[in-house]
C-alpha cells in the first residue's frame, strides 16, 4: 500500500521544495537590491518588487513565481497521476511559496504560484481566474482586491470546470489560504486605505 503512494508523496515534497525557492528574494539578491521582505509592504512578491526594483525585475519575479506552480503540476500530469494528486501537487508548490523552508518559512502571498499551478491543472480554470483579476483590476486599479476576488471565485468556477470532487476541495483550500494571506490588505480595503497600483 505504501508503495502506491511513494511516487505522489515524493512529488509533493519536490513541489514544496521547488515552491520554496523564492524568486523575489533570490533575484533581488542577484541584482544587489535589498531583501524585499525589508522593503515596501514586506511581501517577497512581484508587486512589492515593482515598487523598488522596477518593471523588468518585477516581471521576471512574476514569471518565475508562475513557473514554480507550472512545472511540478506538468510533471504530475506526465506521470499520469490522478486529478486529486495533480491538484495536491499545485497546492504543495503554493505552500512552499507561502512557507519556504529555505527562507525561515517567511514567504509571499502566493497569487502567481497559485495561478501557475491552476494553469497547469486546468487552463480553463486559470483563464477564468485571470479574467476575473483583469476585470476587477481594470475597474478598481487595486491589485489586492483583484486577487481576492479571483481567489474567492475560482472555487466556484471549479464546480463547472473540474470533474474531480477531491480536487475541488484542494482548490478551495488554496483559495482560502490565499485570502487569509491577504488579511492586511483586507483590513486596509475595509478602512479605505488600500492604495491603487
């Protein structure tokens, strides 16, 4: 029985470690810039890097953060794992970004890595979430509100797009954790203090 789970569990560990490679921290160090956890919002992600590192570096961070979610899930697909394990692999990479073992478990909010995981899991699901983000951002110009709205609606979209019920639960858990990571943004949104991008 244990042998049955050896491959998927090993992939979950690899996905977590891959997700733990924080692009913002590594790229800022290579660019001789401060640790993003000590600048701006303190979040080691593309949006915060944009504030002090410029558009090119922020775009590079975004690309690698998305890639962290894509690669492990593509591997899970190639190995022919069941949909729930594929979804769990996306979740493991996402958790790695949130709580990176290589950086004292102090990571980012996980929007880009979750997007990458969902993109490899189901392009339709990721497309629906991304479209939601774009529409809300076009109206509000507030990145956090866009991410929160997309996160809240993605589990709803999964009801029509994803056939596996256990995979839907993994998607819901990912969305809830992503929303929880934005607790500071939620407080600022409610008080009208959240800045526009």
